[in-house]
C-alpha cells in the first residue's frame, strides 16, 4: 500500500456522519479517507513505540473519523469571537476566457501578480486583465507567464490531460513515493501515549495549505514544529495554519542564514517541505545531502504536478491543478455551467496534506523499528488523479452535510494573536491519544529560528 500500512489494519478505522459536500466528486469521502490514513498511521506508530519500550501484547489503537467534521476541516476551522479574519486582496486571481478557452491565473503572491502583469502589459484590475487575456491563445499565455516566474493553468479535460506527457507521468507515480534514507538511531524517544510526538522536532518549510495542514496535525500530536519562511513570503491564512507552530524567517540564499538552517536540520527528526523539486537542490541541499546532515531524517516533500515528467519543477497550486487535470472541466460540463466549476473546497491541498502527515508518521515508525531514515513524496496532481476516479454525474443529488452548529465547536477558547476564537472539533479520535496544540495561532516570522 502507498501509505505503508498493513491491509489487515484498515478495519481498525471506522467512520461516522452522514451527508457529503456538494460535488460531482467524492470530496467528503476523500477527506475522511485521507484523515483516516493519517489517524491509522499515528495509531500504528503508538503501537510500535509501545513495543520498543518493552510493552508486550500491544495492539493498534482504534481510529474513528467523523466524515462531517473532516469535511469542515477541508474548508476552515477557526471561528473568531469579536474580530474578523485578516483580509487578503486577491487581485487578479480568477478564471479568464482567452481566444480559445479558459485559463486560470494565480496571483495571490505579489511576485506572481507582477509576473502576470509583465506579460499581459495591463493594469491590475479584473476588467483590464480580462481584456488583455482575451487577446491571447491560452497555452501561449500559460507558457509566457510561467517563463516570467508566474503561475497559470489552461483548463483541460481529463482526456486531454491523459494525453499530455505529464498526465501520463502522473499515472505511473504512486500516491506516496518512498525511498530509503540514511541509518540513524532506532527505538523509542520515551514517548507519552497521549502526545506521542512530544520531544520530536519538525522543520516546516511549507506554504499555504497542503504542507501546513500536515505539520498542524504533527503539532497536535505533540511535536515541536518550527516553520521557516523567506523574507518575501506572506499569506493570509496564518490563523488557520500556524496553530501549534513556532514561525521564523530565514533567507536560504544568504550563506550565514543557510548555515543556520542546516544547523536546525541537523537536529530535526522530520522535515516537511513544499518547494519546487529543484529549489533546495539548487542550494546544494538535495535529499541525499539532507540525509547526510541528519542521518535518520524523515524527509517528506510536496510538489504540485509530480516528481517525474516534464512538469516536475513547475509552479502550481490546488486551483491550478484542478484546471490542468480535468476537474474544473468535468464540473463545468456536468453542471452545464458557462464557466469552469472547481471543487467546493481545496480538497487536493488538504488531502495531500494528510497524506504528508501519514508519510511522516509511517517514516517515524520505520525509524523506530530499523533506525533508517526515509524520503517520501506526494503531489497535488497525483491526489487529484485519485479523486477523479470518484466522478459521479449524479453527485449533486446526494444528501448534503447538515449545517454547522455550536455543538461542532470545541469547548475551549483559543487565544490567537488576533483575538479569542473557537475551532471546529478535531475529526479523528485515536484511542489513548489527546490531540492538543500548545501554541495558539499567530503571524508568520514572529519567533527566533531556533529549537526550544
């Protein structure tokens, strides 16, 4: 199995809750399954740690997943009390009609917007950008924006995608790709069952949703998570995704700051990163170098369009991948809409995030048993390929999820940097494990780049 679990363990995961998110695809099923995989991986790790500590006759704790709460966690989890979430102006991020069809521009980051405008040669207004895009052939525009350092995706059907070399490459990739790392130290770290990752260090080099969702779960299991961002990077979803994390700034292009990062890595147990495949390698820090820096490292990485094929180093985000691989096209066709129809939530991001968490937990289990490090890779496009197997033309006629109520929120108040808030209850119940985040959500780059 791609998640390195035992097939006979899958019955240990049970599901509750009725209804589905409105989609022609099994989005709620994907939410529940990906979170269930991560929960089972955590339970299996607890079993391995107990055995390493000499506890005999251990069994994998049971795992229960609430499908409805899992669906909510694939959207947003924070409910502010007396304040509003930080506003973020997404100038230009939209679907546009070109000469020969639809194209999506992703301009949430300022440098991505600048790249798109440098090609379009227009003002940063929806009207001006729409007018400029209308004069382009979409694949030509896509290529030009990518060459300028921006992000864009032409809408393709599933059939068109599967004829592309990258679509064919993705079909050959496993859901999670694995490779062995260097020999480290096996055995337990004197864990506490309620917080099994307490005492471990996770270096978080991720952005936006998929990677941060993974490290948020690891923090909830007790790990010390240190997120590192570059000086030029910012994002508006910090209240959602910095829960449980310390957040610092380093510029790896600077030799002294890169040396500081290497020092952090040498003490880390897990690295989760979501940069393009060639980004760290271009700094002399490819996966094999990272294993030498920290033997036994559990190295987990994310890519948009996969790790093989001609698009292996291509920039991408959830909404762009949905356009590329046929999800938005299928939604448009089945709904008879005039525009592309994406998923109701950024399901590729969130599901891949929980697959990354699964890989981290399975990698730690492997290290407990053998001392070996591991290298695991997952991609939005490969997760999307799995989701597309659930296509159901009658999907919108299925019973929908019941609306959220106050009973769906945690009893405790989270005192975030911005103000008090409630979180939607965590969907995964692992027997004996207490999901708990000791650090409230706060802004990026607020802490020192060091381990506590």
